[in-house]
C-alpha cells in the first residue's frame, strides 16, 4: 500500500454537506494552493479533503522534492489517495464523493479509477493526452540521471526543459511560470512559495512518466467504470494539454472504450491552473453545476 505519513486536511461547511470533494494536487505544489477554491466549496455546502502527496509541500521528507528511496512511487501515491478516500467514506457514510485531480493530480486520478472504486464522480483539471516523443525523451534523461547520479539527484535539466518549454509559448514572460495563469498575482504567489516551482528528483520524474505510460494503456483505460461521471476542464491556452488537443485525446479515448458519461469544457484564453485563473468564479460555478447535475442528480 501507500506511504506511512498521510498528511491531509479536511474542511466542512456550517450545514450538513451535500457531498464530499477529494482533491489531488499537481506537480511541485500543495494543498495551500487550493484554499480559495476550498472556501468556495464549503460556502456551497460541500466538505473537502485534501492531502499533500508524499514528498511534496508540507509532506516533504527532506530537502529534495519527490525524493524516494523505494520504487513504484507512482502507484503508492495512488494507494495514498485510496487511504484518504477510505477515511472520507468512513467519516461520511452515504455521502457522494467527487474526486478532483489537477495536472499531475489528474494523472493520479485517472490511475485511481483504473484501480479503485469509492468515488461517484471525477473532475480532471489541466489534463494531458497520450504520452509521445517528449515524454519518451524525458524518460531517457531521468533514467540516465537516476542511474549515474542516484535517486535523490535534483533534475534541473528536466525542470527547465519542462517548465521552460511551456513558458516559451507566451510573450508576457517575467518568470518561468506565466503558463500557469493569466492572473499575475497567482503566478507570483506560486513563484514566491518555497514549496512550488522547484526541481524534483530524477527518480520521481522517471516514476511519474512510467506511470503516465501505464495509465495510458488501453487495457488499463478499459478498467474504468463505464457509467462513472467524468468531467474534463481545461484552459484553451494550456500548453500541458497541448492547447486542447491532448485533452481531447484523453476524452476521446474514454469515449472509445465505452464510457457513457464523459463531458469536456474548455475556457478560451485560460491557461493551466484553471482554478487559479482570472474570472475563476465562473469556472467554480460550472463545477458545482456539473456536480449537482451528474453526481447529486439535483438538476
């Protein structure tokens, strides 16, 4: 199963919650980045559980982000999500659970629904498409660095290749992180946070990319429950999702294997961190509407 030290927070509304939202955060960020969205959810009478993935945020084990001595890290992070989900269901019997994963968290969530149950709906934010040449190149670099420099080696090469490539698409570059959002304050908040936007270990990159290839295999995609409500949300200017093309690939793959309740929503002019974008209240409202219609069946 997963790692021993599960670090999570839970937030409840003043009234009886309509449902529970479990959040899985992205790469080199952590739960604090979601507090504004969490506050909105509790105002709408939803409870929220969110954990810092092992090795990230306040759950770092040393000064190397994503540093692990053991293999199969990716699957163990998915196991941690199931552990948290088990806590949620034990503490909130008969409540619907919605899993929301952003970026790396959307990849973990896609793997989660291949391996586990316990969720009644899934929202995938800032998702990507099928792994291709760039991912294969990153895998080779991470394998080389891990072999010659060890699993705790900080991969500045992969960090600048990944984030620098994403940022190169935008003219308003003052940091490495304009690709995240058009909201300048949110970009600076990310840049100035010591837990965000920093290199991770070569080993974690390797395990993450291997996990990416694994969750993209058609035989694994077929394991997802056919009637599970799934929503893809993405900024149309998100380079992680290849400006919509990658998100459509993932959406079409689910449709191809027979999933019958999959939706997709693009937001023009918005970038990767859709929950931290300018005009995000509209996006929050769309999420609540989708939950009420497809999971709670109130509409």
